[in-house]
C-alpha cells in the first residue's frame, strides 16, 4: 500500500495520536516504533514522507536515516526532544530535510508535513521543459532525476528543490532570503541549514567541490548558478 506519511517513534502513544490526527485530516499515515519494524514496513509499502525520532529504544534514528538514504529520496523530518545545534546539524548532514523539536503541537506538525508533501508531490508538474542539459549535467524534470556524467546522482528532496531553483534563476545572484522564502517556504530555517545543503549539492554536482564551477558564492550577498561554457 501507499501512505503519505510514516511515523517512526518509540513513544507509542505519541506516535499513535499523531497518526490518528493526520488521518483525520486526510494525510494517510501509519506508525512503527522500532528500526526493524520500519524496514519491514517499507519492504511492503511506499511512503511520501517519514517523521523519524532520533532515540528509538536501543537503536538510533541517525543510523536508520543513513540506511534509508541508501535507497529512498523521500523527505525525512526528524522529531526529537534533543534540541542542541549539534543534533540539528547531524540530522541535516546525514539526510534529514527538517527538524521538529518535541513537545510539538499536532496542528503545527501537520501544517509542516502538508507543505513538504505538496512540494514533493508537485515538483515534476512545475516544469514546462522535459530536460535541462549543460556539459556533463542533465536534469530530467519529468522523472525528477539528476545525472552527472550519465550517472544518476541521488539528492534529498530539499536539495533537489534548491538545485532546481538555482538552475531556474541561473546567471544572477540569489539572496539567501529569497532562497529561504521560495525553497523552504514557511519552514523555519537559517544560514546553517542553507550552507549544509549548498555544500552537499557541491559534493554531488561539482567536479571539485572546493572550487565550484557551477554553484558559486557571492560573499555577503547569496549564491549564483552558472552554466559551464
């Protein structure tokens, strides 16, 4: 079966309540409480988004996220009572798209999930051209896939959104505030999140991430994407 959302949280009562609340508002949702249950569930079902707790009893949500990222590119939003900046950065670095701190309000989490689902599900339909090509890079908008040297490069959902926005606005300096507003929409974010996503894009797209030829920094102003000549 296919679900909009899978909740992975060892706090069973909270996971169950969140799942029931989402389903009341037509966001089809299931929940599991352990890593093994999550992996077994995904073998038989597909999802559009995962809400993932960091502490999963005897296992780690961080480790589960890294494993999921080997085969899944759906948005993963971490939910956790841990609130240190280090935890947030680790979550984003290993494949998370956002971080929600517990205790949370069900209506607020639902609103965030709906925004991410809408962007994720409608990405392909926003493009009028089938492909973008430049030198060794090709973007297939219909499939939502990116290829470098004819090999597919896996991007997280938010990395893909950011990269497409950069391409669509190539040749001009894009202020950070514009990226926050148009890529992350109403999801609260900041310079640290943006910098992590830019670094990941460079590592996956650029020939030399330390001397980027496509995604360039305009110091104190923002970023600019340029085609290779």
